[in-house]
């Protein structure tokens, strides 16, 4: 069943003083197109746009930000001329343009006000700031649509990564527990979990753990980072402070050790047994 704006206005009438639509008009007939399934999931007013009566045939509205079908638009303040002795719908269309019409809008839009020029009433339905908590989620496309704007959030993803452990020269390890979980927000990825190594397959070289995304290439070594990992039951008492090194433009981290004396050492196949565990919690940029 669709949730109507009239229903929502009834819920907030006491503290907002808004009139329900059906006090003036039968919402089930003349304005049925204003009721859209899931409308609040993609369409809402972020701020401003409360209309005021600028005269018998004019309605003024404030500047505001509107989300129509998941796209944000900045709408300049202005004024629209109403049709006298008629019902008028003030709304923002799918292109982010303020419109006024004597027939209800259809498609993707955000309703701002219903103006009854036969009685000079303005029933405001566009100020949805108090209704925003009922919007359940923000939907991002399955395939990222990258934005060049550094201030635009263009991606969100949650998932599992089936990890592999390989060596820098050749060979690999067999994993029992091999699934890590990640959350990606924009270009930032957090990955965590436990890997259980149960056997080896001719390993040779530095140990590498695969990542779900390729790391970023940034300026002045900003892409280099290190994160602590817990290496358990590996069989080498000389590995005091193991860590995973993040470098530019690769889909893996490389394991190193910092000695108690402050030196850096490679963690190679020769430093670990055929069975051991790795706990990790890694945050990196893509």
C-alpha cells in the first residue's frame, strides 16, 4: 500500500499546523498522481523551499536543495504565477526546475505546495525535513559511477573478499578460513577477518595477502601505509612486530617485520611454518 503525503501530514499536523490534503479535496480522485509508491525513498526537500503567499496570483518560494530520483538539485528562490479560480500544484521536476501547473505532476518530482486560488489557501507539503528519518536508505548503483568532484560521495559497497596468500617470487599457501569482509565508502575501504593457513604450495619469497580492490596511486608517497597484523603460531620467535605494507597501484599487501631494534625485515616463506593464522584489520584507499 502506498504511503500518501496526506497520511504523513496527518501524522505531523499537531506540531506543524499543516492541513491534510483531503480536508480540501478528495485525494483518491483528483490528486491521485501525487501519491507515488516509494516516493520518499528518492524524493525529498533537504532545506528551504517553504512557499509563502505573495499575493492573489503569486507564490514565492525560498532557495533550497532538492533530491529528485536520487539526484540533488539546487533550486534558486523565486516566484510563480498561479492560475486564478483554480487548483495549482507547485513542484520541482526531474530536471530540478520549479514548475507550477493546474494538473497534478507525474513521474519523478518533489511536491512543494498545493495552492487553492479559489480560497487563497496554501497547503505546504514540501518541507519534508521532519519526515527524513523515515527514508530507509541511500541507494548506490552496483557499478560505480565515478565523480571527478572530490566532495561527492559516489560509491558504497559491502561484501566478502575470498583472500589468497601468494609469494613475491612464486608459490602460495592453502587457506582453510579464506573469507574477509569489507565495506567501501567512496575511495576508502576497510577489510577485516582471520585467515587460517592449513598448508603450503612451493612458496618462495615475501608473503602477500590479496585485497578486494587495487590501491590508489597518490602524490608524494601518500599511497604508502602500514597496518598492524597479528601473526599466530608461525614458528619464528624473531618476528616481533609484523605488519602489512600498503603500496601504490596493487591489489595486495606485503608482510614485513619491525625488529625490537627498529630494523625492517621481509616476512618470507622461510620465516613461517606451513600452518599459521593471520588476524588483520586494514583500511586503505582505492
